[in-house]
C-alpha cells in the first residue's frame, strides 16, 4: 500500500473514531462571538499552520478547550519566534521583556488578537499566565547563547521552555488534584523538550546552539564540532552512545509525566496521550538509528501520527487511562 493510501486510511480511522466519540455524548460546543471569535480563529490558524505535532492531539478536545489551548500556543509561538528570529540580541531581549509586561495588563489591546483570545481563555479557565514568564526566561537564555554544565542545569532550562507549557495546558485541561498534577505536567514538558533537543541536535549546532550538558559531552568524549560540510567530527559510535544516554533520561521523564493522564478527563487524556505518544515514537526512532537522526531531522509520517491519535482516543474512551505510545512501527 502506498504512503498516500496509508495516510488516507489512517485519517479515515481517526475521523471514524472521533465520530464514535461524538455519538457517545462527547459532542463539542461553540462559543464566542465578534472580536473574541475572530481572535480565536486567528489563534487556531496559527496552530493549524505551525504546530504539526500538537495539532493531532488538539483535534480531540471539545471546541472551548481547543480554542483556549490555541491561544496559549499562539503566544508561546510568538515568544519562541522572537528568540529564533533575526536581529541583534539586545533587540530580541527588549521584545521579550515587552511580552512579559503585556501579561501583567488587566486587558489586552484590542488589535492584538492573540492576547484578546488568551485573556478570554484565562477568564474561562484557571490558566497560570505567570508561567509565560518562565518561557520568556528560557527564550532569553537562548538569545544569550547559554550553555549547560550539568543535566540538572539543562532540566532547569527545559522546565522554563516546556514545563511551562505543560502547566499552562493543565490549566485548560482541568484536574481534581492540581497539587499532584502540576509536577507531572511539568515533567512531561521536560521529556518532550529533551526529545526536541535530540531531534534538532544538528540543526541547533549549525545555528551555534549546544544544549547537551558539558558534563555529558566530556563523559562520552564528544565536542559536537562540525566540519565545513555540516557533519559532526566526533566518532559516530561516541555520538550514538551520547544520544542513547540522553534518550534514556527522556524516557525516565516520560514515565513520570505519563502519570498525569489518569488525573485528566478522558478527552484531555487523549489529547495529552497523543502529543506524548508522537514524541515517544520519535524518541524510539532516534534511538534506533542515532546516525540518521544526527544527519537530518527526523519526523513521523501523517499515517503514523494519525495512528497514535487513534490509539490514544480509543484507550481514553475505554477508560484505560494511559494511552500506549507504540503504534506498531519503529
């Protein structure tokens, strides 16, 4: 069966499963109007066009929660784009500081559709907007070119740029035990970020960034230096050992973070399980062939992502709690 046909079959399965969900009493509702409606549509468009992995999970949420998370993502994307954009470091840091200041406002400027949607979402849900300050701090560290001596230092960075998103998302998902759920959402964010770092190791290095701890580089005898053609100079077996070592650490964080799912309602668990499952499959693929991962950025196909979503949806509906990240492929 060709790749296009496989993708179509997976998409049909996903749609069929979602249809069953709705028929069993989980239909979405519509909300908003006027300027707020326009603001939410704007954020959803950002999500659809730029969040290739997260969009699979968000499609499993009811409309109000999906829109709220789209608003969270849209501002997070703006902050991230500032750090990754062109221009002098001082200018970027000033723009990041401006965003931080906006979060302290009682009402956003009506022309800023992202903030309009975000403040409306925060009115509906207990979204900890202060967590965006952690994201700003992490992105400011990127602008400054910060490196990390130890794994504990790296975890601190991951908590800022990804654990913050976990905490913000938890505010939308909701839970009966916020105290227990919050560190688990944070841990899941750390797991996803370590996976991102391993996936983007070459891309980040080409842009002058090194995230892996200096202590670990020394342990495996690696420098991450590159030749003129953009290939790593380190011996392949050393790099492979380093990547697998960090991947094992990511799995430990996943094991902790996935304990969040039973604390969520079924649809939020399905959404979270899909997002985490896609990244766990990606981590498996990186570990299976580190050399390939170091040569080019790896990703899952549309069919593979759809299959993860189908399984997460089915398991959440059945009440089994923790969707498996295994989708029958490596």
